[in-house]
C-alpha cells in the first residue's frame, strides 16, 4: 500500500503561514482518499491544527536544510513527495497515479521524479507513457535539473542533501550537483499527476493566484499585495527566455550583466 511507501512533506516557514489554511484545504479536498502521512515542516512553534496533517516545528529561524534534517526522523517510508507551501494543489490528485510513479521508482531504481515540466527532457524511458530521464549533465539549466518544484524523492537522496546548513536558494542550487556526483538516477513526469497553482513570487501574489482567490475567497485571508504586472511580465519573460534560448546565448547575456554588477546564484557552484 502507498502509505507504507510514501510520505508527503510540505515545506514552509512562519512567514508563509498565511498560506497554510488554503493549501491544506485544497489538499484535503483534491486528495481526499490519501492515507499517507502528511507533514507540514516549518520553523517556529505554532498552536494551529489541521485535519490529516502533522506539523513539525524544527526551530526558530532554521534555514531550509536544517528544517529538512529535523524532519527526517519522522519519515519512515522509502519515498517522500516534496512540495512547497505556495504551490497550491488546485486539481484532483489520483492516488493510483502517484502509486504508479512510486512503483516505477522501484522498478527503474530511480532516486527522484520531478512532477513539473521545467526543465524539459526528451529522453523517454521505455515502457512508460510520461516518464523521461533527466540528463544531469545537460548544459541547459545545468544547475537546476533537480529542483524544489514538486517531486518524489528517495529518502536516501534527501539525506545526502543536508550535510551542510544552507538557505533555500543555496540548497536548491546544490541538488543537481549532488545527484551528479553520486551518479543518481533522476527522471521527470509529464503525466500531470500533481499539478499546482504557483501562488507567490517575491513575497507577493501572482495575478493568476489573486484571480483564483477572488473566485474562492475562503482560501486566502492574508494581507499580501498583488505583484505588479511589470514585475510579473519580467519574471515570465526570463522564464520563457531560459526555456527557448540556446544556452550559449543565455551565458552571453549573463556575462554582459555581470559587467554591470549583476550576481547569479549559479555562480556559487
């Protein structure tokens, strides 16, 4: 049974606690038959209680890697479905489809399946309609083939990522490097098993999320402002450019921007 193999983890922190009610309400609605242990992993202690969700408060002001270290003793399954607080599960989730992915991980000895289309892959895994192998040495998105979008991880892979304390940005930057160095087997699914709504960027609500909350006001009662259309356009354009532009062109633009003082997290690797 899936509950003996998989744990669901929602990473969060106190600064994003305004998202908890809506996220968990949608989770319980759209995955109502899930029997797997569900953990909300945060930093500060809280007296809030949610149906079907256990809260782990790792410690005040703990960075992400340290919160992950604190949660590991609570995970008794081989696999962990990891997601973030601001990725709202707005569509139905079918237990059978999630279980099929876990079974594929068993059969193919995979260490990680990303449940998000970006970065893309064309290397289809034989015998599966929607599974594609991730090329960890791809020059395109070299540092982010493994990332913090929703995904299913072997617990043993997660354990490899917390040897040093890192903030969220440095932690994500380290993931592909670790997978590459340990020769792990990573894949992505295009089967839409765990589609989510991206809610927050730069601390503000994205327009699509704000419109969703306007139609469903019970899901959000916080005081976040809506991001400006100009800022959201710039974010979207950068994402589009990364998807379609050759890597050598992106590298050229970065070299120009560095001359004007721009710093990139990927330069830390």
